[in-house]
């Protein structure tokens, strides 16, 4: 027995429609059958039919009398309309603009012709994604009689970043330990394959397996000790069209004891990396490149040598270029040793200030990976100003589905609605095609080295994600990066049906819970975009002043009269980093959206919000409301007792009961803190301690 469940690839027995019942096998020519990714597609179809309909599908090389599922690859497969969006005429394309040709990659078409189902990919990946889409339709009992679907993924890179450590722990892991590493060894087993299937089924095409904080043994991942196992793992990923990436220690030449400097402009350093990359790429076949956290939170980087991040990234990019490798370089660079008394330094500015002057200096195979907001995955943040700030640099959006600040997979918090808002944000970098989605999908500047990455939320728990409902974020992230036009609710419903079946009541209750979960969490969390207010270091549970007198640049500056950080032009000037249209809104407290007001401005508690409420009353109301929303969720959930299997029901029930208690803790601590600070009572006279 496996110690893991199948998540949304359960393929539970279902009714077979007439047109499906006629499909007796798979047809795929010999050459294609030799392709490992196509083999995965075939295995998946067989597994799917076995589970869904209890029957076997045979594989043949050519068509026979019987109706079949016909697999093929046609590089011209997607329709004109799916070929990449035109490069915006007002903007210079980044790098050489092979956009048109490249963009058809990984596309597929599904159709029904004379009773045969055709799954055609523009390449093997496209074929695999088409296969998963077809199986999804069968699982959801969609009518396939008039099957007709054409899809091309919108984001070129759809990536998961694991923060797994070699000792088996996971930084910010909330669902058990690593299934990639145990006690400094690399693990390759059936779970590796199941993981690859889950990831590929939602369109993930790249995975970084280790923590960006590369320390101790992880530095040795680019040495002989680990090549064999890493190559085995990479090969399994490759069978599912997933490129294998690793995080790299910038100071590896020093820490492996081979050089006494990691200065990117030192010729010995550059030569060392060239040789190293030659070795690594020849030992790990399916390697896509590396992710690097440099000069951030104690990690080494080019600053040590008085060099820029462009110097550092480009040196590595040059070393991986001969193998088609990519260097993904994080922009999460800030001073984490700030004095809380210092009102000038603003952590929110740091990513922008450290990178904006380097725009245009990065090599074509470097991608800057930028967190969605300028701070750190809080429940509400403005969009990072480097999106739309940079116009000559490849950028990728980093989000976090590991719910570090959003309930740590003990509270339910479905994040796809948040990601949708981020993707839709208009940066005003030019007149059209200027949203974050346009930028990171390559539409704005015509590049293909871009996309989305999520900090992963999986671990070795039986259900992969701790909270069963947290799997909706894994599923949703993949689906959204493939097809950002899907609504958060559509994705939620699809996931629910795949995971729990088609019962209407289950669908209605769980989709309502998911859709209300982020708003509820935001309600009982830190108010109006100010963030933090959590227990230091493990980041769970309320602690209003937890980070107030610390070194991390995370302050709310509350006193008895007001709260918030002045990031307007009177303050740190952060609000002015956006293009004029946005800057004008954020800089002005009268125009700033309520939900971000305290992020941008220090305001009196008596200030009347656009909603018509004072800030203090808003704090009380939202905190009571948040708890009411959770109570309602729990009540609704309990009505599903006879609709869900006991194992999953009880697992979720336990977490919901905890959330109910813990949301109260949030409510009462925040409300009491502000009542005590201000002395202003709740208009509605509710209990505040
Ligand atoms: O959110 C912070 C986390 C760190 C993490 C860091 C980062 C991997 O608290 O645990 O380190 O961000 O993104 O690098």
C-alpha cells in the first residue's frame, strides 16, 4: 500500500457514456510510442479508463475498425488564434523575437471525428496536457460527443519552488516532511512519480526541488555525491514534461573549499562555474537551470564583492547557456538588520531600489523572479512595483501556496482569487497589454523566458497538503498559470469534482467555503493591508507587536492616535515607485483603496474610510465578521458528514475546529489591542477584552 493518496487523480468509478464506451483502444504510431512523455500519456489514459470505467485500453500503431483514442503530434496544431499574442507595437521586444514560433509550444487540440477521439499536441508536452484535459472531461462526465478544445498555455514557465532541505525538513512546510530528501539522501520512489503526475496534470512544466536557502549538504547537490539520484529523479520528471531545477549556493566555489572567492568578475570564479556547469549538465540530463537567492536574509551574493546582481546572474547565465540553461534570480533582497527606530529605510522599497537601475543589463537566459508584493506574502499587499517598472528584463511572478502567512494549511485559505487580482493589476507600463499577466506571460515585451512560480505546499502527509482543502491551491496554481482566464470559482469547482465527486451539495458547500476563505482570513488578520502582527519566526497566530521592535523592516507604527506606515511622498516615497496612474491613487489617502490604506499611509483611528466607517470601527467590525464567516463555514462543512468518506471528513473537521478557535484568538487579540490603545469603544458594544 502506498502511503499517499491520489488527490485529484482518483479516477473513481463513474458512468460511461455511449461515445466513450465505443472507444476500445489507443492508437499511436511507433515513433511516438518511443517518446517517454507520450508513454506517460498512454499510461495515464490506461489508468484513467481502468479506474473510471473498469476496463483496459489496448495500444495499437495504426487505426483499425474500432473506435479509438488517436494520439499524434503536429507542430502546427493550435489554431492561428491560439498562437501567441502579438508583440505590443509600442514596446521593443526583449531579446531575439522568435515569439511566434516558440509560443505554440505545449499546445493541444482535442476533437471527435467519426467516433474517434483525437488528441493532438504541438509537441509531447502538449499531447500530455491534452490527455489530462480529456481525462478531466471524462471524470467530470462531460459530454464528449462534440469534443472540440484547443489550448495553448499562457505562461511559458509554470513552476513550483520547493523549500525542501536535504535533512528532510521543509522550510515553511505545513504538510509533513520532504518526499525528495531524507537524512541528506535523495529519495526516488513511487511517490516521485505520483508527484510528477499531479504536477503535470495541471500543466506544471518546471520544478525546483530544494530550498532557496542552500546550506550545508545542499551545497553538495552539484557534486558527484548526488548526481546519480538527482538524475534518476530528473528523469522521472522528464517523463512528465517537467524540467528539473535546483537552488544554488552562490558561494559554492568557496563553501565547497575550492576557491577563496566567489567574486563574479574574477576569472577563476567564472572558469570554475563553467567547468562545474559542464559537469552538472552532463550528469543530470533533464536539468533546466537554477534558482538563486543571493544577498538575501544571510545568503551570500555578489554584494560581498562590491558587484551588482547583474554581474552575479550574468556570470552564471553564461556558464549554463551552452546547455540551454536558465538562471532564475530572486529579487527578494532587503536589509534584514534594520533598526526599528529608523523611519527612513523602507523594506517595501528595497526590491525595486536594488534592481531597477539594472534593467536591461541581464542576459537573455536570466529571469528575475519577483514576489507578488513588495513585502512577503502577506494576506494583502499591493503588487510589486518591479512589474511594469522594468521594461527590458525577463520577469517571473512568485506567489506562495505554502500558506506561511495565510493560516499555514490549518486554516482554509483558497488563494486563487488573490492571484487573479494580482494578474489583472494594470501597471500602466504602456497603453495596452500592461497587466501583470501580460508581462509575465510574455505578451507585453514579447519574451518567452517568463511565467509564474509558486512556493509549493506539499509534504509527505498522506494527502500531500495537510489540510485537504489546501490541495485546491496546488491544483489551482497550475490551472491558473496555464489558463489565467479561468475564474477562481471555475477552478475551485473543477478541483472539488475531481477530488470529491459530483454531488451537488458537496459542490455547493465546498465551493462556498473556498470562495469565502480568503476574505474571511483577511477579515480576522492584520487590518487594511498593514500585514505582519504574527508571532515572530514561525509566523503563526496573532501577535500585534510581534515584529514591531524587531530588525526585519516589518512595522505598523501604531500609537494611541493612529496606525500605518507613511509610504507617500511625505514618507518613504514607496507610493511614487508606480507609474503615474497608480502612484496618484496610492499616494493620496483619499483615493487609496481601503484594503491598502495602512500599507501606504499613517492615519488616525477616527479617519473615515471610503466605506463610510472609521478605521477603528472597521477593525472591530471585520474581526467580528471574520469569525462569523468561519463559524458559518464550519456549520456548512458539518452538513457534509454523510456525503464525504469518514477519513477525509474527520481530517478536515479537526482543522475546521482548530480554525474556529484560532480565528477567535485573532479577533480578540487584535480588537483588544486597539481598544486598549485607543480607548475608543465598539459602537455595537460587543465584547472586547
Ligand atoms: O517569507 C520568507 C520566509 C523565509 C523564506 C524567505 C524567502 C526561504 O519566512 O522562510 O526563506 O521568505 O522567500 O526567501
